[in-house]
């Protein structure tokens, strides 16, 4: 759906890019799931607008693990986590 809305690639090109070997099967499957053909979908939907907060989040720098977190992990004391409980920091050797 993203490729139909955000690119000017042909439906045939998109069909083969996403793994279908038949344009007819792609169009029929798309219509069964979405309710309209890929061409109708493209014509009736404008490009997606990503909220500013998502744009800002993807541009945020990734903070590396602090030395104390690395020492704790290598000493077998578990993993540290961020103050926002986003994701645990793991160290792989």
C-alpha cells in the first residue's frame, strides 16, 4: 500500500517487487483484502502524512550504553534499561 501511495512505480513493478509472479493474482488478492484494485486505491488515496512526532523520533540520535551499564552486563548483573522503559540495553561480544 505504501508503494502505491508514495511512489510513481507502476502497479506491475510493485507486483513483482513484493513477490507476486502474476499481476492478475496480485490485483485480485489486493482487491479481496482492500476492497478496490491497486489502481483505484492509488487514485483514491493521497500520500501518507507522517505526524511530526514520528519524524522527530526517527531523527533522534541513538544513545550508546554507558560504561556502567556495559560493566554490569559483562559482570553478569543483567541489563540496564532507559528511564522511559523503551528497550533494554544489551551488549554482544
